[in-house]
């Protein structure tokens, strides 16, 4: 039905849908790829010691303390780092700054579902390119004329990482457009492309504190690129979004970067549990993609994903089910603690074994 009156001017988009948020505390929540472990003791100390009186003042407009920490950690200049309120804020700035061509931007057909939302809001033309049958990217598809490229590595929701050699092929074929690599999950596996920044002046890498650093509730994200490209992201942010990262988040982020041992120990625990869960699922008849993330992408040879999803939900275990083409028989399962993992394995065994 055609909209009438003022309604014809209302925005018409399909919004991003996040994982279900449980209403009770006794749920095992494995549907949003949150870290299974708390922030580092250093972060907790920084928050506890924060002088609340300072909240009457605006925070550092450019998040300089956190930029400097990140630049030192990754071997860059502070002017090569952009900080925002979560990686979604960072990606939104990148879309505005870099994807302004009449040609479509390119990204995989099975990927982070916020990409088409930004394209629709910002009127950016786009074209999705199908992943192969094994859900890996075919970089040869990305040699066609385009207005930019974005993809996650490892990909979500598939958990599969693209080899750096393949990424270099893609970059070599697209030196005249911006290529954004969304490295949300890279700390859990795969090869980061940070060391490629000097070689490719059109490369932008985005990261988040939400996953590997256990700060999803703080909303901290950042990008790394050449000084020139970061200056464009800063110009966009200063033009449309005058709200910098808050002072508490800056303090927490700095502490998270400083506590490197806790960071690496936590990742090691998650990877160990991920490998154990993969084997347990395969022993129960699942096909599991080779994960380089803190989640698994799995389907069963007898029971549908929707059946398993509903069964687990009734047991108080939330995983992610996507009712979408190509992936409607797969579950995305966040790697939890060993205790959570054991409870989920036991619950699945009751159904499938």
C-alpha cells in the first residue's frame, strides 16, 4: 500500500537485528559473540578509581590518550588511529568518508548484516558477491569495477578467515578504491593486515574492544589507516557526530591495552574451549566451519538449525539462528566458559544422541 501524507517521507529501511537479550539472569547467553570472561583487573581498577567529579567536564574530544595507547601497541602514529563509540560508529564514519562513488561498493552475500543498513541510509549503491559453497570468499570476484570494498576477516557469521595472500591479491586489484577490512574477530585467529598499511595507502582496518577485550558494554571501537584517510574520518565525525568517546570509556580502554597478559591469556582460554567444542559437536553429527573467531558456525546432519535453536532456548541456552537464505540451517554459537560449554554439550546430547 502506498504511503499517504507525512508517512510518504518516513525512512524505509530494514534495520539491523541484534541477538535476543534474555530477560532473566539464569540464561546461558551464547548468541551475541560477547566475551565469556570479564574485563581485565586493570580495567576494573581504572573504573573504580575514576574521579567522578571529572564527569562534569567534557571528555578529550579526540580521545588522544586512547589513540596514543593504541598507536604504541600496534606500532603506528596516533594520527593513524581513529576512535569511536563502538566499531559500528567507526564503520559508519568509514562509509560516509570513503564510499561516495556512483559505482557500487562490494561485500559478501553472507556477512555482517549492518552493511546494507548503512548503504540504505546513506544511499550508497552496493552489490553483494556470493561466497563459495564452502562459505569462503573468491577474491577474483572483487576485480570488477567498484566504488569500494568492505568485508570482515574473519567473516561473520561464518567464522572463516581469509588468508593474507588472498587479501593481498584483492588489494593489488583495487588500488584505486578504499578497501575496509573489518577485523572485529581477528584476535581469535587469522592474520591481521596491520602490517600491510604502509604498502597500501587505500587500506583501512577497523577493530573493536567488544570481543577480545571484554568491553562490549563500553562501546569502544577504532580504525587504523594512513594519516590522510584517518583525517577524512575525523572530518566526517566532527561534522555529523559531536559526541566523542566518554571519559570513563577512555580510561577503561587504556587499561585494557595495558593489561596485555590478561588479554592474551583470555584469548588462549577461548581458543582452547572453541577447539574442544568443535570436536564435541562434530562427534554429535555436526558440520562445523573452521573457526578463527570466538564463535562456531555449525549445522547438523539430521536436525534442523531451527529445531536445535528452539530446543536449546527452551533449556535456557540462547544461540543464534538466522532465518535467511543459504544460512537458515546453520547456528552461530558463541564460545562460552568451560562450564557453559559443558552444559550446552549435555543439552544437545539429550536431543541428537
